[in-house]
C-alpha cells in the first residue's frame, strides 16, 4: 500500500511530519489494506491545497477504475 499511494520514499519519516495531503493518502492506504472491495469516503479532499486535492482525486479514480474498488 505504501508504494501504491506513493509514500515509499517517506516510510522512515514520522507521520506527524507529513503534509495534510500525504496524511490523506496514508489514510486511504490504511482503509484499503484489507482489500474489502468497498471504500466509503466523506469529502477526502476538504482543506487541501489544489495540488493535494488533485493527488487525492487521482488516487480515488485509480482505486475505482484500475483497482476495481467501489468508492462511495
């Protein structure tokens, strides 16, 4: 999951040092680690800068279309 969300270069850093966007990506990775096939999200990009919003949106789109996870 760390590689999937693009955090492999940050795995030695403490989570408290991550930006809000990276923390959201980490939360998404934690949510899909058990591969249940369904992911419920409530405004995953609220409060993020435009670049981080796009990053989270692209990740969600990848989950829905390439990883075949149902996203609500």
